[in-house]
């Protein structure tokens, strides 16, 4: 069984047992989170597509950890102006494991 969910302004195609990195949620590790914005549920010949979401469908996931990704270095350089700037950014994330897809 597969589902397409929306969280953090992004869409994810998930199956039971998948681990994925999503935008940071305000939950602690080992908590359970429920995604109720399910765009589609595909189970062999039983496929349901929402307009825009499937009514009554939800995806349950367990939070594994919260963290930050690797640093991205932003380097701006202006030739002949003796001007440069270096800035770093680490995007926060939440790692979740999909436990159950329910209709």
C-alpha cells in the first residue's frame, strides 16, 4: 500500500516501513504523528484519489529523531570590489518512520 502525503509544503510518496526526512515538526523523539492530508492511496486495484484530499485517510508515523542536515556554505564574491561574504546554513529536519496507512 502506498500513499501520497503533504507536510511542510512538500509532497511525499510513502509506503509502510519507509523512513524519510521531512521539514521540522514540533514533536519529540519516539512520539507518534498523524498526517491527515493524504492526496492518494494506492493498493493494487483499490486506488483512491482525493479532490484535493482523500476523506478519512490518514498516515501514522513514529518520530525517530530531530536534527540538522549538513552545512551548506553560501559564498558571495564580487570581483574587483574587494568584497566577499561567507555564510553557512543547516536546515532542521525530523526523521520519521511510516507505521500505518489507513483508509
